[in-house]
C-alpha cells in the first residue's frame, strides 16, 4: 500500500490515504474476525445441554492450559489420547470402596508407606482420600475390594488362613450387595503388591479370573492376565538420595548390577560378567541399607543399570534406576512393565531377552552417545510417573494406576 501511495500524484494522495485507512481497517477487522472465529473453534462455548458433549473435546480450555506435555510427545504411545483421556478420567472417574471390614485388622487402611510394599500402602491411602472415591455405588465405574494381604502378613496370618479370610470376606460382599453378581466381578478390583496375594486368592477362582488384579508381580507364572490386570510399579520409598538427571557427564560406568543370585538369569549374569572391567557386576557385595549409600551412589555414576528378573516381586530396581537417572536394562523374557499400555518403554529403557545376557556388553556399547542422551532425557520425563505421594499429585504413580483402571472400566458398565 505504501508503494502504491508513493506512485500517485500529490492532489489525490489525501483521498487515497483515507481510502488506505479504510482498507487497513477492513483488513484489521477481517483479521480479528478470523482470529476470533479460530479462537472459538479451539474454545467452543459451553455445549448445549441437548447435544451430547464430545468426550475428546471435554473441557478443552483445561487441556490446552496444561503445559506439562509440551515436549513429552516421545515417551507416550499416543500423547494426544493420553492427555485428553486423562483429563476425562480426572473429571468423571468414580470408585466405590466397600465399607466392610475393620480397619484395625486387614481392611481399608494401609499397613505402612515404606519398604518393599510401599506401593500397596500408598494406593490404599491415596484412593480413600481422593476425589475418585464415591459413597454412591450407582455413580461408580469400578468397585474396590479393600482387603490387604500385606496387613495379614504383618499379623502373622498363615497362608491357609489368608485364603479363608479372603474367601469369607469376598463371599460376604457377594451375598450382601448386588454389585458383584451383575458382572461376576468384572467391574471390581483388588490391589496387592505382595506375592502372597496370589496364594491368598486361591479360594476364589472367579476373583482372579474376572476382577482386575493390581499387582507388583506381573508375570504369567502367577497368573497375571495382561489385558485385564494392572502392573503396579514397586517403588522403594522414601528414596535415600534425590532424583538424578541431566548429569550424563558424570555417568562414566557403562553398566551396573549388585544383588542376590536368586534367579537363573541373575546367576548367569554374575557368572558371565563378574570380573569385567567395564560392566560393574557385583554379586551380593553391596547392602543397600549400610555403608555410605554406596549402592545408590552407583546409580548416579552409571549409564545403564541392569535389571534382571528376581524371584517374584522384582520391579523395585527398575524404579530405583528411573529415580536416579540410570537407564534401566530390563533383562527378562516376560515382564509386563508398569504402564506399558501408556508409556513407550523403548524410549527410556533397554528391553532385552535373557539370552542377550551373553552379548550384554556389546549391546550396550553399540548404543551411541546421542541415543544414550535421548534415552536419559526421556527417563527424566517419566520420573514423576514412578513416584508415590501423599496426598497424590497429578501424573504420579497413583494417578497412572487410576488411569490404567480407567482404561479397563469401559468393558462392562451397569
Ligand atoms: C439447545 O438447543 C435446542 C435446539 O437447538 C434449543 O431449543 C435450546 O434452547 C438450547 N438450549 C440451550 C441451553 O441453549
Ligand atoms: C488360623 O486359623 C485358626 C482358626 O481360626 C486359628 O486357630 C489359628 O491360630 C490361625 N493360625 C494362624 C497362623 O493365623
Ligand atoms: C449373588 O449370587 C450368588 C450365587 O448365585 C448368591 O449366593 C448371592 O446371594 C447373590 N447375591 C445377591 C445379593 O443376591
Ligand atoms: C557430578 O558429580 C560431582 C561430584 O560428585 C557433583 O558435584 C556434580 O554436581 C555432578 N554433576 C551433575 C550435573 O550432577
Ligand atoms: C573371576 O575372578 C575370580 C577370582 O580371580 C575367579 O575365581 C573366577 O573364576 C572369575 N570368573 C570368571 C567368569 O572369569
């Protein structure tokens, strides 16, 4: 416009400058109108109550205001779906906790929030205090059976008696309330980080077969059913040292493992690599509780922390690795990794078969520095998903477990 104006003879310039202003005004109006229209596409007005709200677009402003995800796209299978479905879960998901059972014995409340079974304790505590809880069974998407195998264990109950106690308790719920019979338990779940949970539920095949089992031991040999059950991350909290991250220059050891030889793969790992100069593999030489936190400090200085399957409950080393910023190397033929239907584990860990133990060093050395840095950056991004809090916070382990439950609730709803 400036060029056109300059080319015109002086007497007409005033007229044209007015016309120019009008054109400018028109263009500005057009731009702002377009802007507002676009804006209204991104922020639709409150849906008319007669039109069913699109679940994907539910509360869009809340979703868009959420900046947690800006550079997260690479650790989730479907970041967009996760973000929107998570928001929907936060708004809608309701769980009914059966009120039966004395909290002073095996029911309702956690045994403790520390140690090997902290995850079970946190879940019991978090769900009771959370907005997901409803006292109205008609509002509930899922029903929680609040019996704690860990508390039974704490009271020295025998396995035989546990089986009887669980059976009596669940049968009493079945005869007292109408909810179980509607689905034969398909919209019910129970939580146990303890491998005794497997034995304690032996008297109730329907519970194990139909209900959602949330466990720390997700392996086929204890009857884990991947499409229905949920792997609970086993997290040894509180952590002795702060989280690691953005510290790749300090990670000079290629690989590290120290632990008990309580499984075949661990025996082989120790036998093959115990004297290696690049892989720091020590057989049971470091006690995590004693010394000057030697065990934990190794995680800060290592690139890859080897996580071979143990006897039963075996994910604590994985979450230790994640916390300390050391890439976990999962060495297991079958292990249903926590949240693997949400998170793409290959983006922040190395997943190997047991047979790969013989080539372990070469496999790790073949990972380029750039690949290692990318894995490490992604690992830092997922740290919050593997941490329990009281009260729980957005995207922490509790919310991820709830999200996994939410993903499974659609199967049947009455
Ligand atoms: C919703 O839409 C219907 C039909 O289009 C209309 O009759 C009704 O008044 C609207 N309700 C609201 C709350 O806008
Ligand atoms: C098991 O239950 C029986 C009968 O109630 C009781 O006598 C026994 O002490 C219990 N044993 C254990 C180890 O809990
Ligand atoms: C549910 O079904 C079982 C087995 O048929 C029965 O014993 C129980 O009383 C039923 N529960 C209710 C609340 O009707
Ligand atoms: C690397 O290790 C040194 C010595 O322990 C420590 O002071 C420093 O903070 C570490 N660097 C990073 C980025 O963590
Ligand atoms: C490692 O060194 C010890 C002590 O020298 C030796 O007994 C053992 O056989 C060595 N292991 C391997 C796999 O070479």
